[in-house]
């Protein structure tokens, strides 16, 4: 089990992306069977942007709330190699329409450690 908090300060060249971002997360991992480990997680982040966004037709400051769910299956193949399947779903709610989106990301891969 893991519970986390992260604070990010974006200080960029230009005004659109200067922001304070707070993120909380919870993750749990557990062996399933056949040496497969399952991991599930959830996170929530809140981003407050400091300036009026140039893409906002109403001239409003951008504010985003993002909710993410993740699931992953890992299996060690050798002591230095493993394989995984992963899925992530994100719902990003923004006051600026161009930044309001949902997305699903599916990945699979092989990891080699040395």
C-alpha cells in the first residue's frame, strides 16, 4: 500500500502555464497467481493557474481537476527481465474547454534491469 502527496510549482516562460498543482494518490499491489503481481491506483490532482489563459474565450484563469484510475499486471520472467500490461483512465475537468478531456492509455512492454 502506498499513499502519496506531491506539490508541483510550474514557473514557465510565458503566462499560460504558471501554476500550483497538488496531487494525492493511493496505490495497492498484491500477488495474484502464477507469479503475477496486480497493482491498482487512484489519484486526484488540482491545478490552479495564475494568469488568464490565452485560449479561454471568456478571459478566465484556468483551473483543472484530474481524476485518474490505473491498473497494472507485472510478471518477472527472469531475475533481470519482466513483462507488464497497464491501463490508465484520466478525466481532466478544466475551466478552459480546450484542456477538458478524458483519455484511456493502454500499454504493454518488457522491462530489462541491469
